[in-house]
C-alpha cells in the first residue's frame, strides 16, 4: 500500500470514530467546557503513555515547535468546546451539520495560504457539500437556541479549518500520537482555568464515558487524522470528513432513537457523494 493509500485508511478510520463523538454531548451530563477539559486530560495521558511504552519520542525538535504546539492546542481546545456546545444547544444533527461547513472553508482558505486560487474541481465539491448541508438545516428562528447552536457550530468549523491548515504547514513532521499528545495537553491546561465543576464532583459513570471518549473517540482518531495530514491536503481531509454526519446519524438512530428527516437523508447523500469523489481524486494525484 502506498503512503497516500495508508493515509486515506487512517483518515476513514478516524472519521468513523469521530461520527460517534457527538453522542457524548448528550450522554455525559456535564457542560461542554467540562467535557472538553476532562476529555483532553484522558487523551493526553493515554497518548503520552503510548509514546513512552512504545519507545517513541515525546520531546519536540526545537523550542519553536513547542510554541506551535501551544497555538494548535488552543485551536483544538476551543474547537471542541464550541463543538459540544453546538450539540447541546441545537441537537446532534443540526450541530454536526453546522460544523461540517468546514470543508467549504478549507477549500477556500488553504490555497490562499499558498498564494493560489482554489481549483475548480474542489470548488465544485465544496458547493455540493454546501448544498447538502443547506438541505439538512431546518428554517432558522433568530434568537433561539437552535440559531445560537448553528452559529456556534460555524465558529467551531472555522477553528477546525485553521487547525488543520496550520498543522499541515507547521507540525506535520511529527507523528499523529506525538502531535496530539501536546495539543490535547495544551487544551486541557488552557481550558482548566475556566472549570466550574471539579473532577471530584463527576460521577463514576460519567468518568467511564469520559475515558471512552478520551481514548477511543479522541486520542485514536485525532492521532490518525494528524498522521493522514502528513501526506494528504487539508482540503481532502475536510471533504472526506463529511462522512461524519452519516456515522453520527446512524449512531443517534441506534443509541438515542433519533431518526433523520427526508431532507436530512437527501442532503447527507449529496455530502457523502462529494466526499467519496474527493477521495477518488486524491488517490489519482
């Protein structure tokens, strides 16, 4: 298997796990900030332990890279807070849809960082993704939680877009586990000053869910995404990640008994088709 093919496998595996992440916004009875901080603590400890046990490097190459890790960690931390907040405000389906405007942001912003114009084919895929998202979004009502949730999800999408672009440009030489061990640790430290619920007030059941979220649904997939970014463009990662709403919807049906509307199914089909097409194009480059 080629390096690009292996990176695509990492990417699709991470998307499958990410699809179930949104459920924890409903399953864990904590505010978005607390979920994010405790999630980051678990993920950072797991990743650092994995690196030490496997005999791989934990230290970064130079002092400048530690500053970059702090910058990326801040982006990741606030992305996750706004991500969970969007789910709690607007519901899983709408929150995920708002977040998945980030592929459109990526195909527009990434070429600009390289002083290039976006490719027409990528713009076509981005328009298709946007059309699918618009179909799935219900009519907004200004001033309510749904509208606020959509706005929060859009801001989360912007943070995630910037994190992916800067990670590829500045931090992609590090392995996925090494990169994410620093980013999750930074996010936990930065956000911990805002905590209102101490760890001792969290129930054992919630800690079990946080451990599952932090290890299986955070450390593993984010390390896989970071690994895929070493060989794939951020725009490809963004568009393929549009499979997440499908996985999230299926998980919501199975666990929460939440069924999508017809417009959600139609819009989701458009998004998935665009993601598959972009994956096929990435393999041919």
